[in-house]
């Protein structure tokens, strides 16, 4: 992250950056002094958040944006790593951007929204900070004021989440939980659709609209993320990991893993931990 303290004091500061491979969260709590704008960079991912007394579950796609008002406590649940751009605006800078109406205008809480100007401002602020470091302070601060003013304009007109005509959040969540719990059995789409009480063909179409992926592709991503976590943990044999994520033998698992990552499971484990003795029945050889 690149902090840019303003000559006007810490409250006028702007912090911008790229968050890469943010790990899955299970009820992680965080809060920021000023409002935070994010732009998602990766593949579609499921996310659930509670911000103060508001809760929402959705599938975030590349380019989707989110706005957390300053001081709002946020609790987050995600199943995969996330990559995103992030800009935090200092409270004083936000009040300065609001002008005379600053005391009477609050920025909205937007779990998911689409605004090309906001996206371009965030992207340019991060790019300028990467290219010029501290020398970019003047540009970043000026762009931060414009960004805050644009966000205030959103608070004065109805803003709806990015439209995604797909599964209702509760049904999508049940399907994701089913895949997570039954991964080792390699469930098919017929069984998955039955578990949520839907016609298989309609379910498949709506699932892809919600996530950007077919159920099979989505399950493959879940398998890959679980395998990576177990390999990185280093305490489970590869043959056991293969069974855990639904493969009958290590060779099938290795073929899947190499196709998705370019590394065999053993090579991936070594890339995380370096050379180490194999684990057999909980003991090192």
C-alpha cells in the first residue's frame, strides 16, 4: 500500500494500493477511519459481508466496485483468495470535497456498484503511485478529491448493485455450501440442483449467471484452493489430499493440479516450504 500524507494533516491523507492474494476470511473484522473504495481484479468470487447493521452476499466479478463508509465496522467471509485495488480517503479530505454541504452529506454503503469514472480514478491513482512513488502525492490527493466528489454524487441518486440476474443469494449460498461439504464425493450438477430444489438445466444457467462459471468449473476452483491450502500446510500426504478433494488416485490429482498451476503438487509444496522430508502417518521419515 502507498500512503500519501497530505500537507493538510493526516485527515487529508490518501492510501492507495494493490492487495494481491488476500487470503480467505472466516468472519474477519476490519474498520477504516475514512471511506474505502475497492475494485475487484480477479475471477468471480463469492463474498458475504456485514457492515454495521447491513448484510449482503453476492458474487463479485472483475471490475466490480465496493464502497465502505469511514468508521464502519465490517465483517467478511470469503472462500478464495482475492485481488483488488484499494483507495482509502482521509476524513478531512472527504469533508473538504463535500464543501459547505459536508456536514449534511454521508457517503452511501455500496456492497457492489458500477461507475466507470470511479473505476478510472482508482486505477489511475494506483498506477501513478506505482510509477512515481512519493512524487505522485499531488496527483493522488487531487484525484482523491475528485473521487470523493463523485461518490457524493452517487449518494444523491439511486444506486443499484451491479445487475446479475442469477440465483437468489440464499440459494447460491446453499449450493456453495453443498459443494464445499461434498467435495470429496465429486457431486454432479444433477445432485447439486436437487439439493437446492431446482430443475437441473435452469439451475445450471442461473448458477453461471451468478458466478460467471459452470458448476463444474466452480467446483474445480474450490478443489484447487483447498488443495493449495493443504499442500501449504504441509501436514497431509498428497494421496490424502487427492481423496479429500474428490480424486480417486494421486495421478489424477497431479494431472489436474499441474494443468491449473503449472506445477505438480510436490513442486508446489516445495515452492512454499523448500525441500523437506515427506509426511507418512503424521511422522516425518
